[in-house]
């Protein structure tokens, strides 16, 4: 397919937002060309005569931006990937290339918030009473999600996101009544729950689910049973409270 050449536009992009356009007029070359065409000497001369006639416009455009060109040539923007530490962002670059960083207030993006905690000591759960399970001992905590202080240790989201939250309570042998565990904000309504009828033998009760949490949202585990007697949760049995961020908040 033939493609007509009407004009050649040379764009000179320089620093500090200066844009200069020089237009080379080729309208006097009326011939259209396609790949493989053989140009006559006359057409060839006409083409380059048109470019030469406007070449000074391009030169003038460059010379008119000489100050900007010199500034661009003298600018040193070479920055190492480690110019700013995790949790900080680039704010400015000095003429010598020194970077100024500021805290972003966020966590290190390379660290996935995750925590797992367990009972540090056995816990008595009275029949008919809601008892907060104190998971005060840590298996691991990557982003300070665990607050072991006080009588009711909590798991606290370090940043907003979708978290996979799970809890396990292992009950001793007692065949009477029901067993229930809840994951909830402290003193609030249950966000996750599991209720089962008691059976003969040890009962390991678990729940898991996805919760959307904001930074600072806290969760606790509450246990409930109706055996008619006190039941003791042993610290040597599987007792676990865990959560891990699996996605960003919508």
C-alpha cells in the first residue's frame, strides 16, 4: 500500500517540561512511495532539497533550548535500588544525587503479616460461661500482630487486608452438653463460630475463615461449654489461634 509523505515532524523533548516542535515541509514532494520503489534522481533530489530547506528550523529549536539541554546533561539521577530503606519513600534528590527519604507509615512490603499463638498454661472453662482463651505464648509473629499483655491476649491486624483466621480448642473427655468457640472483637459479636455436640473422648474443635480487617482491629477467642461441670483446657493439647494476611483490602 502506498503511503504519502506530507511532512516530517521532529520533536525535541528536553528537561523541565520544555517541548519544541520543528516542522519540515515535504509537501512539494508529491510522489508517494512504497517498499521497493526506485526513485528517480529528480525525485531523490527534490526530497532531500525539501529536508535541507527546513533543516535550520530543527537546529534553531535545539539551540533555543540550550540552557535546558545543559541542565539535563548535568543532572545526576543515578539512584541505587536501596536508596530508601523499607517503609520509606523517595522525597527529593539533591544535585549531587543524594536521596532524601521519608517514612511512609506502612510496613515492609516484603513481610507477610502472620502470627500463631497457643496457651501458656491450662485454662478452666466453667459450664455455661463465656471464657476468653488466653493464647499468650507465640509460635511465631512476623509483624507484631500478637499482644500478649493482660488477661486476654489478642491478635491485632498490623495493616488493612483480608486475613485467614483460624482457632483450635481441644476439650477434655466429657460426653455431656455442647462445645462452642467464637472469634470476635473483644467483647463484641462473633465473626466466626463453631458449635458441636460433645462426644465421648477428647474433642478437638477448630474453625477457620476469611475476615476483612482494618489496621488495629483486634480479635479474641471465646470458649463456651454446657457439660454441667468445669472443663480444663490443657496447655499440652493442641490449642492455637492464628491469622495471616492473604490479600489486600478491596
